[in-house]
C-alpha cells in the first residue's frame, strides 16, 4: 500500500465455492465477504468488545504502561491512528501509546536492526507478505490467548486471517483488507467520446479504450495516459494474482513451494500483455507524473489499476476528481488480488505490557475502529459482522471491489521486496534493454523459484 510504492496490497478475500488466496494455504472466503463501502461512519468513541471503561483497564491494572507502535508513513493511516490512540488512552488512562512512522522503503530494515536487539516497537503494523520472513526470523510472538483464541478469530473474521497463521498460531491480526480494481476518470471518458457508465470489461476492451483516452503532444510525449503504467506499484500484484489466473493459469502450488507461472502458456501470455500496454500499444509509460497514483489524481492518467486503500487518499487529495471504479477487466477467467496489513506483537513484550498490547489490538479490531477505517482510509473491514452491513455492501465506490471477492487470490510471499524487484527488473529488461520476452520471463521464473527453494530448505531444517 500514500504513495504506496508497490503496495505490497496492500486486502480481502472470499469464496462461496471457490478457494481464495494462496497466502495462508487455501484461505477460502465466502462471497459473503460483501465488504465495505466508502459510506460515512458514526463518530462513536471506539471501544473494543470486551473492553473496560476509562480508568478500569483490565489489561494493565493501575500500572503505567508505555507501548511503542510502528507503522509506515501513509498519511491517511497515520492521521487516523493518531486519533485512535487518543481515544484508546481515554479508555485506558494508564496506557500510553507512542506512534513512530518510517518511510515504506526503510521499514523492514529498521525492524531487522532493532527488534533482534530488544529495541524498536512493541506492536507493529506489517504487510501480510512479510509475515513468513518475520515469523521465521523470530521477530514476532504468537498473539496472546484468550484475547485472540483460534475459536474467536475464526468466528469473527473472514477466513483470510488464516494467512497469518503459522504452526497453528496466529501471529498478526488485521483491522482491514483491500483488493485491486480499475479506477477511471469519468470526465476524461466523456471528453474522449466514451460512455463513462461502461468502463472496459475485458483485456481487449482495456487496450481499445486506453488508446482512445491517450493524448500526446506534437513531439509524441504523453499529455494523458490511457492507463497509468507503474510496474513497481500495483502491476506486479495485478500480474500474479489476476492476469495469470485470468489467462487460465495459477500462481503457486497448494503447498506454497512451487511457482506455477510457467506450467502453462498463461504466465507468459499475462507477462506479455502487461508489458505490451506500454511497449506495443503505447497507452502508458513508467514514471509519468512521478508515479501512477499522482498521474491519476491530477487527471493525467485516465485509468489506473489500484487498490481500495486509495479511496481515503483520493477523497482527501483530489476531492473534485470525478472518477468511477470497476471490477478488473477479465479474459478467460475472472480474478483479482487481495492483501492486508496486520498488527503483531514483537517477541520481547511480556507481562503487563503484553496484556496492554493485547488490549490495544482488541481496540484496533473493534467494530467502531473498523468503521472509521472504511471512512478515513478506504480499506474494507476484516470482521464479518462489520463488513456485511448494508451501508457498505450497497456503496457505489466499494461495490466493484466487493463483486470480485469470490475470485480473489493472495500470493504467498517468501520475500516480498525481492519478488517485486525481480518482477520489475524483468519488465525493465524487455522495455528498456530490448531483451526478448521469453528470456526475461524465464529468468524471472528461475530467480523467483530459487527464493522459494532457499526459503523452504531453511524451514525444513528447523
């Protein structure tokens, strides 16, 4: 997930009769995950279920406790957490929560340096794709019971929470989830003579529509991109969890050990399609107006593949932007990507501080907090009872995300940064260095598979 640089999705899941993501094995999500809308929330002071009233903190008694909370620098989330911390401290005056934020690109480095030394955060907000590495590195401890018992978590949350479960223990819990969809500028559609109520629904239509929306100057330079094209942002997620499946392929084996892109022609076909949007069809280009979301916000990109997490930023930064959202254009099959950021407790937290940390996590997953998250950030509630409210399922902006949840997929990352880097390097090889598609693709599959082989070899020795 904001210049959410590559939002590792920065999600949600579902599956009425179909398996959802591969991130935690088979995280099936019922289509009932008819999640969240951008509708307003009530301003009731947040209070987690089971929480005590102000001055009666069951978690910490009368002891003064200070918790260090870390998250990356995404403005909408930072602002909301700042407010939520104030609300939490009113309920628990003996607990102080200090928030620290780092640039996204520095986040993992800081954790790797400080947590093993017994420093850094007590509670950490982390991307689901980092969990395997964090757990295997010993940075986190299992969530405390009974506050987060297996029975309670399974009952209250959608099945995608299983992706945060390792060796029978939950290591993190999300407040919200997100999916990918097609954002499009209705005014630019109208300007190009296109019906803004009919966004592209197929791969072919996306290309054809993109060509009609693209504007260039006399020198052939982009004035308006038909579609924003930033491989290091959401496009690598779009490839793995949507395009590959849409072309009839599969991302990864059920045991999480084998990359399956090259097991059928689908992987290469999807890889070529994504690159051709820029290289052949010339309807988008890398780094135009800095990045994809900036180009879209300023009206210089007519379409963008992005996540529900952008809703909060668009509402704040581009309040007058007349845009719509549609399900991802499909091909042979339908598919989208899902992901989430979750909160975990670091390994050295013990005693009263651990009880206080559990109380803060209960608060962050409460109904009232999840409702505020929808309003302020645009992410979808992680709890079933919150997500399935009419005010969300009937919301204009989020209904396209909701419709896709029955066929959403979540990639299992063993090294989110390197996997993203390998993908963007492969795309650059083709676009910038004229390396044949097949050669760059084969090298991508080979390097990615080695990451998995090395990861599992280490796990098997434990």
